[in-house]
C-alpha cells in the first residue's frame, strides 16, 4: 500500500522541479516581462496542461506581474468533448477563449490517406492562433513544446534536413507581430507525463496527428528513449550541447570567418588549438 505522505512528497518535489526549470527558461531567454499578457495555447494534451498549471503557480509568486489567458482551438474533430476544457478552466478561475475553426475537414480533404498531416495542421493552427492573439491583445504566445520536442526536432533536421537546427525557446513570427515562447524547453516529457497523472488533468487526445503511426518524430522519440535507457544522462548531455555551441569547430563559413583566419605571428599556434589534428 502506497504511503500517502510519500506520494504527496514526490508530487510536491516534481512540481517544484518543474517550476524551477520553467522559471530558469523564462529568465534565461527573457520570455515574460512586466505587464505581459501571455496567451497559453491549450490543446488539452498533457504538455499544454502542464504549461498552464506551472505558469499559474509562477504567476502567484513572481515579482514580475503578468496576465494569463488560455486559448483552445476547437478544430471540430469528430467526438471532441467541447465542454471539458471550459468547465475545467472555469473551475480553476482561469480566463479563457475557445476559438472554433473547422481545420479538421480541411486537413482530411487536402492530405491523402496515409500521408503526414502534421505540417498542414500546424500551419493552419498557427495562423489562427496568431490572429486570436492579436484580437485578445496578447503580447506573448506560449506553446507547450518540451525538451524532448526540441531534441527530436534537432535530430529530424540533422537526419532528414541536413541542418543543425532545433526549436527556438523564443522567436518572433515571420510577420514581426508576435513573440512566441516555449517555457518548457528544459522540461523532460516523462516529468510532464507524471505531473499530468498527479494533477489529474482532463486530457483530450488528438485524432489527427496524434493518431498516425510510424511518424518520423515518433521514430526519433523511440531512439532518444532507447538512448536514455541504455545510457542515462545522454539526453541531458545533448541538451547542454545545444546551449554551448562552438562555431569555430564546425564547418559553417557563415558563422565563422575561416578564410581570413591567421596566426597572431608566424610560427605560433593559437591558444587552445592542438598542434596536430586528432585521429
């Protein structure tokens, strides 16, 4: 039989770790500033639920005053439980807005059966959410992408796109009108899963992207989980690598001026450089 005191201790420990990691990300990338009105994109999944919960907790304690408004895009998926999120948000006293747009029919009509729907679905969602953010007067748009999403994107670009590119923690939209933030970039998906269970969030599964099997992102996710199981700590090491890039030790001539690199004086070796290349 589980000791309730131990369960409470572990739950509080997890919540504290998430607050700490999200707080660090917000501070490191200056995500939220005094007077910001943050639109939290709430899909109904564990990640966005966790994001909203942690931001609500930080809002109460932060010396920086900011507003939160939860926004859900009802894409008119068949069987979508339309009252679940409004009732949950009302019970927590959270200001919210439900935007109804039938993107489900558009995606199903345009994308052939068996093809990946994520790209079109995300573009449609992004355009709608940007518009809603402007209408609500929001200064920041918070998305629920976590550490594992960032790493999966990095390896997808590495393996399939030929780029060293991941998900930015903070970006400005292409039209220059919106600032998008990802406060969960330091948070492990496994922690969000456990947090969702302890908080008993009303999870709403996706019947579009979330229903497709063998997506490359899922393959990469399986690879990362396999690595972490066989070599604990490897994922944290990869995450740290993304925060400590050395352009002079890569091959991108746009980031480092290799062509004009010269020694300080004839016959000298630059500090920190080996005399001979390692085998």
